[in-house]
C-alpha cells in the first residue's frame, strides 16, 4: 500500500481488516498472495461465501472418507504422539515412526507427516532424544542433536499471533428477521483493527442450514479474531499445561473463581457485538432450552493443542512478514504441514500445505505416472 501510494484511511483499514481476519496480522505483516486471492474471489461476478452443509464437521468427515475409501487408511482418535522414532541413516538424521502416549510404536513405511504447530513439533523432538541418558550406548548421535536444535531454534524465533474468545449460542429464532444474514464483522474503525477485542466475527450457520439446530432455533458463533493476550490467562494454568486435554488435571483451571470472573469479563465484547444484530440476544439466551458455551484462550490451547492458544505464526524476530518453512525437514522421512508451513494460516493455506507434504512423500516416478 505504501509502495503504491495508497493514503485513503478507509482503504488501508479495509486491507488491515481483511488481512487480520485471514491471518491474525495487519496488512503490513501479511503475505500479499492470500490477500490478492481473497480480493479476487470477493469481486468476481455473483460471488458468494461458501458454507459446508452439515457444518464444519462435514469437512472432517469428508477427509476421513477420502483417507479410508480404498481400505488402506485408518483414523485413530485419542492417540497423542509423545515422541518420534529417530535414527541415523547414511550418516544423516532420519525419522522412521512415532510413539503414542500409551507406549505403542508405529513404524512408517514412507515417512511421518506432522501437522502439529512448530512449537509443539520442537517439544516432541526434544522429548525424542536421549541426550540426558548416562548410558553412552544410548546417547543420541550428534547429527540428530543438531537437527533437533535447528528445529528448536526455528520455533523459538517464530513469534505467534494472539488467541481467541469464543461464544457459542443456541437460541430461539422466534420473530427474528427472515432475511437475517449469516456472516457479520463488528469493529470500531476509529481505532486500530488489531486492538484487543476490537474485531468480533459472527456466524449464524442455521441461516443456510436449518438442520444444524432443532426447529425454531438458531446457532451463533462469535469470536474475537486473534486479539486475545494469552498472558492474561497463563497465570491460571498449573499442571494443566502439560496434561492431556481429556484429563481431570487439564480442567483444574476451569474450576477457579478467578477463571470464571475473567471469562465473564472478556466475553462481554462478544455479547455486545451480537446485540448489534440481535438486540435481545441475552434474553433469548436465558430461555430454558437455550445453550451458552464460552471458550477462552485456555480452551483454545487445551482442545486444539495450540501453544499459547495462538491462531498461528507471526513474523519471526526482525522480519515484517512470514518466513515459513516448507514440507521438508533436516530429518529424512519427516515432513511438515499446517499453518506454520507455507502458505500459512487459514483453511485454504493449510489444505495447500497438506497437498505439498503429500506430494513431497511420493517419488518422481509416481508423479510422472499420473500425468
């Protein structure tokens, strides 16, 4: 924008808003490619915003069907990976499988594709080496130690975006306008788009797909877009940080009065934003059959295993935009995908990174075979 002399305040704020909604970062820190792609899509004739019928769960179900349809793929839930199986192969570090939390070893025939965020991947790699073992025969080879250190340094030098507050509602739809829109963004353009709790994004998916809720009800999801400071919440965590999400330990923070008070305080912005669209939303939410669920950065970290409850990576120290890693790593047999990899944050970017990782695993001959 600076290079092309764009000075108009609204135009600059519009690009900041669009970039922040996409990546959790302002325009100055967002790669141009995803913004240009989005702008192109938004201004095509007869443009619409797609929404999956059946809700976001249908996307997961479709991926599972694609993986299992040939009878070769399986999905294992509650199978947390604790370590990677590492060795030297021809003098170079190599990954040949994973170790689950229950101790089960799974050996890979071609390779391991990891979609964990970069910070989590670095921790898993650190847990995978035996450098602190006194038995010299079990000492980790220097090439593996160097590769783990390389990944650890990469994670340490990668900043992260803010986290979220979430509000999920199921409310009576009686007397609401028939032309109620699904997608809403509520923000104050007189201040920085990225300011804490300024931008609230609201979705009412039952506008498109009434089957998602009982007859006579709407589902609402409102969230602050990557503008929550995790430091406001981290002091409430203790051993919950390292505990599995389903364990009683990981839920300890949610039982404290301090947590409930902070959750109520931080969720007010979400209620206020929804009231600009449905003025009596609080009364509707008080209905005996209504549902109110509030999520916090701790919820985000716990259920999504997101370090710091983050939306994703921010530019590394000293950089203005993302400098994202690709699918390949120093470890042979270990490939990365997800929002910490090129092309970055967002469902389209993450899907593209998965495609890149899959293509990296197969041989050149297999690529040529499908042409």
